[in-house]
C-alpha cells in the first residue's frame, strides 16, 4: 500500500497540511501527518526536518511505500504513475536538473527505500542550518550500493504554476505545489489540537 505523509511546524502549516491530506483522501489515498516542533522558528530549520519525518514514517509504517508531500500541496487527481509502481524503482521524484531532485513530492518504496531515507538524514546532519535537502538527497542516492533505482517523475507531480508554466506550457497538474515558504502567505487557520492526523 502507498501512504501519503506530511508534517507541520506551526498552525499555519498545520492548516495547509489538513487541506493537503483531505485532497489526498479525496482521490482515494491513505494520508496523515506529524507535528514537528521547530524550536528556532526559522523557516529553513523547519524545512530541514523533512528527511527525519520521511524516515520516521518509514519506521512507523514499514509495510507501506511512503509518498511524502509538502503541506503546501494539493492533489488535483490520483497519482497514477505511483499507484502503478510495480517495477524496480526505490525512490521517485521530479528532478529540476540532472542532479537536483526536488523533495516536495517524493516516493520511497517500502523496504528498499529505507536505506535511502537513512542516508538522507545522515547527509543533512553534515551541514546543519543550510537549506540543501536536495543536495543531501542526491548525495544519499550516490551512496546506495547497488545503485539506487530512481524514477524521474514528470513536472505535473509537483506543479508550481509560476515557475513551470513558461517552461513546460499548459500541463494538467496531478499535484499542485503552492510553494508558500517565506515569500507567500495564505489565510488559513487550524482549530484542532491533536499532534497527528493518522
């Protein structure tokens, strides 16, 4: 089974996470998320917790393949490529450049993907405080022996309208990434108090 997971560090991202999870469930996917404290309050520090969340989910659900999706995403339709992943991929994501995997939407196969997640966490620890999760991810993929089996997802699986429309033209997105980050805000509030959405 494939399970969608995400995380949040504050109430704003918690509201985004709820919306993403609802959209995943609406297209028939199992989905949930984690509350992850960000003691510094610095956006970059919160972003860099992603590899640890993926690893935690793989340990919590060892029989499920994990599809990590940023909280500020929305499923427009079911991710058919990933539902049909019966071939020999260990990990799947969109690459913005040949050695620049994007981690906003990334799939790990149950079992064989665990070592990649472990290495990703280890690589992130080598450069604390830097926003380089894609560098750490590529370094992790380079270390897997035998070589990691990577599926390059189409841009429609992490579609950022303002960045991709001119580059790729009119594509029907599967997963829309709003890329909220520090530069954009959305008026969303959260009313619940529990620490996970599983």
